[in-house]
C-alpha cells in the first residue's frame, strides 16, 4: 500500500510539473519537475509517504521502459549505419573517461584508486532526457545530436559493468582484467541477442494475432506496454545487460511500426499515444525523484559531510569528463572546435548516474566513502545541467520564440476554421444541426468561452438526441468542413516552411477530429443494423 501511495504522489507531482511548464514555457519542464520534487521533500505530509530510493526498482521500472521507447523512436537502419560511432562513444570513450577521470581524481584528491575508479565509472553514463533540458528552445545540430542520442542509448550498460568492476576491486583489493572483459562481452552481446530475439518473437506473435479473429486491441496494447519490464528483468535474471536488451527490443519495434501502421491503424495510433503519455509522465517522475533526492542529500546530516572534498571531486569529475570528451570528439570523431564543445558539453548526466551511486548501498562500502560518492556525483549532475544550459544559449541557434509561433499558428488556425465555416454555411442543413456543427468548429479556434460551453452543455441535456438522419447530416457536414480545413493546411504548409512541423501537428489534430465525428456515427449505424 505504501508503495502505491508513493507512486501516486510521484506521478501527481510529474503531472503538476507538466501543467506548470505550460505557464513558464521558457523553462524546461525537467527543471520545473526538479523544483517540484524538492518542494515535495520539504512538505513533510507528502515527503514522508515517498518510499526510500531503490536503484534496482528505479532502473527496472522507469529507466528501462524509457530506453525501450527511446529505442523505438530510432530507426534500426540508422543504428546500423552508426554502429562504428556507437562503439566509439559507448565503449572506447567510456573507457578513456574511466581511465583519465579515475587517475585524475586519485592524484588530485588523494582518494584510493579503487574508489576513484568507482567515481569515474558512475560518471560515464549520459542521459538523453537530461540533454533535452539544456537545449530547450535551441536547435541542436543534427550530427552532434545523433551522436549524443546513440551514445546515451548504449553507454548506460558500459557504466554499469565498469562500476561492478570498480566495486569488486574496492571490496577484494585487486582487479581481474580478464574476468571484467569477458563479463563485458557476455553482458553486451547477450543483451543484444536476447533483446532482438525476444522482440522478434513478440513482433511475430502480435502480427499473427492481428491477422486472426482472436485479436483484442486492449490486450495487444497492454502486452506492448509491459514488454520492456518483462524483458529487462528476464535479461538481468540470466546475468546479461537488461539495458541493452530493452534498447535493442525498441529498435525492432520501430521497424514493426513502420511496416504495420496500416494493418491495424487504430492499434498503432493508440499505441503511439500511450507511449507518448508514458514517456512524458516517466520523464517527469525521473526529474521529480532527482529533485527530491538532491534535497534529501543536502539536508541529511549523515550524508552531507563537513569536508568540502566532495565538492572538489565533483568539479574534477565534470571537468575531466568534459575535456576528455572534447579531445576525443576532435581527434576520433573529426569534429571542428564548435562541434567538439557541443558534443562535450552535451554529455549531460541525470538520474541514471544518481541511481548507480545508490547501488553502492547494497555492498559493504564504508559509509564515509558512500557519502563521498553520493555528494560528488550530485555535484557532477548539477554542473552537467547548469553549464551547458548557460553555454548553449550562446553557441546554438535559437528556435522561433513561443510568441512568434503562437501568433502565426493562431492566424493559420483562424483562417482554417473560416474555410470550414464557409463550407458549412453553403450547405442546406436543419438549424439545430448547423448550429451544433458551427459551435464545434468555432471551438477549434480556441476562442469560445467556458460560459459558451456551459450553454451548449445545457442544450445537450435538455434537448433530445439527434435522429439518425440528423446524425448523418451532421457527420457529412463535418466531413466536408474538415476536408476543407485539411486542403487549406496542405496548401499553406508548402508556403510556410518555417512552421511546417506545427502545421502538420494541426493537420493531425483535424484528422483526429474527423475520426471522432465519424466513429460514433458508424458505430450507431452498426448497432441499428444488428
């Protein structure tokens, strides 16, 4: 019961942060989520109901599905083309960062070599979601953005394996290079094979089922949603990388969606909507937890040690990581100076880094060392968020401002609705049907008042439902009106190239509106026939 209450509070906090971000549109929703998470901790009546942080549950129940959906948004073909760069960033770069950061912290801060390598290993994974926080309102160059996305998809597993190596070194007093290398390949290759195999079996099952009379839309969607959870824990149970497995499964699902979108359009559309909702909520939860945990760490006297050693180590972790990434980007990835800094600073750290730090609590690590790791990695995360947020404002091109977009899209929306209204006014329709259609079309302009809605609601309650003929007339009026809207948007999208993406979003909105007005009428007709 306590876990359910805790989950409800975190999800509610994420939902609130999404609403608040609509008011403060110039501030990334992730920063708002962190602030709300901090506030959650400071309100005892709420914070006391949030369960203690469990890194295994966090990675399995939140990070794994997010990476699965992130993988599904990536074309498998693109990954194949970038396989060389993926190995370079998720393996070679990670190892270089481990070595330079490990020895750098050991020499500069005087901590033991095993502990220094633990700190270095935890600092290697990057976070694609966190990167979106620092590029809010900015245009990330395509090449650098692709490199950063591919890196963040696969380097979590590298960080986890290297952390295990560092932890065993810390506990046993020695490091087994051969065993570490073998474990790395078994974990990585096993994750790829199991991820692809599991996903392919699920694809064949879904595609076979959808072509039979036994197909159930809701069951298919539920099966799709729970797939990353099952796969992650299955992979971890057989001691291979669950992270790599869910990413690979997501890539397979991407190809499935491309080739089956018209086989069962409703299922694919509903799946996309649910995926989008889960991703947005889970992203919010991640940063709510991050804000909550940061505040807890800061106010906890047992964790916030008096010495400022952790502050210096945190700065060292960040600086050495950034410089290593920059040099690697210039030499191996052939970036110019600007691209090198974008790639370097774009390696933002987030909740996965904090989760890995908390995994040390499961081992017999001295409390002073655990506290040092926790505080140092927290400094790293904060710096990796703040520094690029500031620097990118000066080196990346800005997107069109929200005011410009809103003004232009409002103009297009109003003109679109006028096209539809002209079409309806030219049609012969009963007054009650015409008035109903016109009100709904006017609502598209988002200029109707709540008072107007209440009046229409009262009319619906007081008056009897449209007859079958009136429903058909209403449907045809909408079809003609919305068809005219789509024709207008198609025309305007060719001249307003700068706003094309927003126009297509509006076009999609019109298509959904059309399905809503046609669907109930068709269902009613089928019921009458039966």
